[in-house]
């Protein structure tokens, strides 16, 4: 049985246990590498570095309630418009825009927060249909993205700063005259918040099958695994913590069953999922499909003392310091930096900033 997901432009088929249908949507169109900007980390790295907040609704029904997250005196609020909070499917538009900007940066072109969207290209890119309702769904998604506002406070000493911004600042849609006129193109202007994060290369490559995931929760769980597990062999998280990170409104008992379904089908891109019932622990294992970074070059003059790794563990608790050393060397090479006068001190500083930004793995 095929049921229509309201206002999302997607047809979702039943994937209940025992159903013969593939848990993935058909690959409707050829696609290229995808990019996603971790907008939460981009702006909150100095305040709530180890928290990633669910900005997007997973529900099919419009969500109009305000979401608020607090930690150590800092807070963030996500306020939807009367049309509802932007959904994880609406996020496809941002992924498309970010991919276009990243392609321009790689080509050495001048980039702008204003992105012209060829509507048909976007639908093909995101593995959607190209019927009239799919074009209308894009307009509705732009409305929700434009209406979703984010507010946060920044505390410095005895002062506090309040900022508010959106995902999209402005949008324009061009179509043929008339109610049934064909959609020609859209243009959106990303907020400075999002655009600055893109220019800082705070992006992650997504597997092409991301757009084939049928359910909102599957997409959100994949994003979490992609960020936290990354290129590691394995990453573990408790079930309650995963529930909080996803932003799902389901009770823990129902969420536990959802995770068991993920384990049964084991269809997430890049990562296999397993679940320890007795400990309520979810385990993500790398399938080996995440593209590896090149081996760091042997830069002359950068030699670390053997005991520096013990001090690095204090600066980045929970992290594999040899992995961090590899990331540090790649970062040095990519940035074209000369060998630091004190490599040990430079590496320790890198580890400290890494932990401040990401927290425990």
C-alpha cells in the first residue's frame, strides 16, 4: 500500500516486518556527491560544542510549538511559523544549495549566499518525482524554511548577547501566470549563519542513498551516525541519548522498536546498526564506504614527543589521539602551514579546540 506524505513531495511505502518492499526508495535519477552543513555546530561551537540540536521536524503533521534547549546558562530556541517547523525533507533544499556552493568553491569561483535553483534539477538531485505536486511541495518547503527562526544567547563575562536569525533570509519563486502555471525557477538567499559555515567548509559528504531513505527518523539517525561515527570503526550511544538527539516525539518504548526495525533491515548507508537490549545501547559500525581522507604527508620538522599523547588525552577525553594526530597533520597540510616552532604545543592546542567543538565521541 502506498500512502502519501502530506506536503513533503514523497510517496512512502509500507516497510513493516514481513513486507516484501525494499526499505529504500527506488533510485529514480543518477546523482552525484552530496554535502550537508551541520548548522547547529557551525554557530554553537563556542557555547554548546558537544550538543547537536534537532532543528527539523520529523512528524508529517505541522509542528508549531517552540523548541528550546539549555545548557550551562546558554540556550537556543527554534520557533516555527504558523505553517509549521521546517521538516527534514525541507532540508533537501539546503543540501542542494550547499552542494552548489561547495562545487563553486572547489572550482575557485566567487560564491554568494544567493542561489538560483532550477526546480527540475533539484527534484532529480533529491530523488523526487517531477509531477505538478512535487513542484508545489518545493514552494511549501521554502515557506517553512523561511518561517523557521532560531534564537540564542551568547555569554561573555558579565555580558549577554541575544541573536536571532533564519535558515533562509529571502526567497523568490517564478512561475507561468495562472494558478496551474508551471514553476520556472526559485531563488533563495541563505542566512549569513549558514553561508559562513559553508565557506568555513563545515560540511560532511553524504551517501547518495540518503535521499532513498523512506522515513524521517532514518534520515536523522543516519545524519547522527555520519557525524559522530564518521570514519571510525564503531560508535556507541545509549538509546535515551539517541532519542534526544533525533528530536523524535515518540515515547522511549516506541523508539526502541523503531531502532529494532533499523537493526532488522540494516539498510542505513555507510553504517550498520546493532542494538544491545540488556544495556539499551545502539552501536553503529562503519561499512567502509565512507571516503577516506588521504594519508597525511610526512611534513618535515613536525615530530611529536612520545609522551605527548598522554597529555593529548587530557585535552580531548574519549578521543583516539592517534586519529587526532592524523587529522591535525592533514589540517596542517591542507592549510599550507609551515612546521610550528613547538609541534607538541600546537598539537595539544589542536586537541583542545577539537574537544571544545565536538565534545566526547
